[in-house]
């Protein structure tokens, strides 16, 4: 667990430095220099760099060193994972700013058939129904509608959902939210989208819908995020070399 924390600390800081364009020539220091600078083992550095390479943020050129992907810098998206959490509070940034949260509603309800199936619940079990808005730079860019099993977070309060739900879950269950299955699409905006996200009737809305899982595979949340189309830019990096 300590080694995991070290690797994540290095990964988070390197990604922050890259996003802040600290490496003017796009070339990163070599592994040995990074190990000395962070006062960690080279294996921790290597692991952090491998993750950044897998994400397409950096690339390694044999005989020349490790470089920041120039297309990553050019096509900066608002979604920038900063650690091992998949939560919006931890992963969405504009100029380093994390989203503010506005709670719309928070209540309990019996899970319907579809929710029971998605979250592996029995008939009669309850879920929290949470609706929130997310703002960046004073503007609402996302509306969230989430269902979470009450039995996983029995002491969750309205005050708790004004902050990162995934961080609360990790502190409570001792398991991070590390996996998700999401469908990304676009559709005509509804009057509610237009009112909450500032869209015109002729403008579309981006939709990310799916399910999140705790590290042990337990379904944690099923939900939908409806996003202003201007923020629906995501980078994808694929590798066929087996790394």
C-alpha cells in the first residue's frame, strides 16, 4: 500500500507539472534524475511514467529520452485524471480549477427493477437519489443524476454530497472507485438541459451514462451526466505494441 501511495504521488505531481507546461522543451528528466528529485526508487518512477505513456500523455523515444506528447498539450481537454479516482471532483479541471458543486436534491427511494439489476440489489432495497450541478468559472457545465445503494454508505448525509462522493466512499468503505463502464453520446437538449446548462433549443447536449465500481468489483453507482456540448472533448490513446 505504501508503494502504491508513492507511485500515485509521483504520477499526480508529474501530470500536474505537465499540465502547467513546466517542461518547455517537452523533454522530461531521465528516470534517475526524477528518482533523485522525488526521493523515491526508480521502480516508482518507471511505474508512473508507464501509466502516463499508456494514457498518451508522454512517449518514449529509444535513444533520445521521454517527451510530452505535443498533441496532448495542444488538445487539452477538461477531463484530466489526477490520480486513481474517477470522480468528477478529482478529474475535471480548467486551468487547474476543480468544479464547484450545487446540490439540487438528495433523498432515499426503493430501487426499481432496472436499478436492482444494475447495482445487484434485492427487491425492497433502497438507494440514494442524488441530483447535482457542477460549475467551473462560475458557469454550470454539467448536471448529474446518480443512484447509490444505501447499504454501501448507510451514514451518508446531505452535507456529505456537497463534496466528492467518491472520496467519501473510499474513506468509508476503504475501497476506491476504480472502474467504470460508460456510454458517451449526444442528443437534442431538453428544456431542463437548456435551463440548467444555458443551452439554446437548437443546441445538443452531451451524455455520459453508466455504472461505477469499487475496487473489489462491487457496483457503487449508476448514473447519468448531462454535459454542455462545448466541454465534450476527450482524448483517446491506443497502443498495439503490447505495453
